[in-house]
């Protein structure tokens, strides 16, 4: 469960960074790190190769339904963040609307990770 705890901690760090939208670089880097950690967590649970860089991921064959949803939310967050966190993006009303959408997706991802941690999660046997 340490890897799940790490993902949850990274989501909390991301939320803390987003309290100051002027720190765009910090927000982008924490977001990418959190997404990558979640994707690596799912890969590890199925014995699949762990991704090296953030991006759009495919749920590994044989992963649980919860893990499949984790990957789906990672991909959705990655897509939203790609539009929102451009280096030249001004942080104004557009940021506020975009952050609201992103925060909703992060809330869902956090719920999935908490459910994963609270159940007697056991990866499916290969």
C-alpha cells in the first residue's frame, strides 16, 4: 500500500501547489509526477512494464476494474492539464474554470485510490 499512499500524498501536494496558480511550473511538475505514479502503481499490480514518462496510458491486461478506472482518470487529467498548464497560459478566469474541472477529476482519482487502499486489494493473479 506504500505506493498508493505515495500517490495520495502527491495529489495532496498538487492541491497545495494549486493554491497559488502563479506557480505554474510547480503545478505542472506535481501533476505529471502524480499521474505517472498512479500509472506505475497499476502497472506494478499486474506485473506490466512501468511507464517512464507521463502520457496517455492503456490499462494493463488483467487489471482490476478499480485500476482500469484509475488509468482512465489519469488519462482524463492528463488531457485537461495539457490544455490548462501551458507555459504561456495566463492564470486568470480561464485558470479558475479549468482548475475546477481538474479538481473534480482529481477528487475522483483520489476516491479510487482510497477505495483501492481501504479494501483488501490484491492484484489479480497472472
